[in-house]
């Protein structure tokens, strides 16, 4: 399973690790993903999503139903 957030679509970024001597070596900035169960009161069911921690903050702020609706509109979630 790829490391992509199911709500925001965030995925790993590429960059450089820069040492003290300013030598640059490639590295990846991976997404901080958590598997979490959410209760959707509008549909009265539990769903399990693999989401980033920033998406969890958005869910706490907006609500799970609004975040699901937004990700469907963006085309990230079916």
C-alpha cells in the first residue's frame, strides 16, 4: 500500500539532505500517516481511513462529513 493520505492526497516529497560540508544527498520527506476509525453521524456508520496527522486536525476542526465531502469534490476519494 502506498503512503498517500486518503483525504488530502498528500504523498512523499523529494529533497536533499544537506551536510555541514554542504554536500547534498537525495532523501524523501514521508507523510506522517495514521490508520484511524471515524464515526460519521450523518450516515451512522464507522469508516477506517489512512490519513495524515494534518488531516486529523482538519477533521477535528471541520468535522468528518465535511472533509469527506470536500475530498470527493476534489476527486481524491471516490
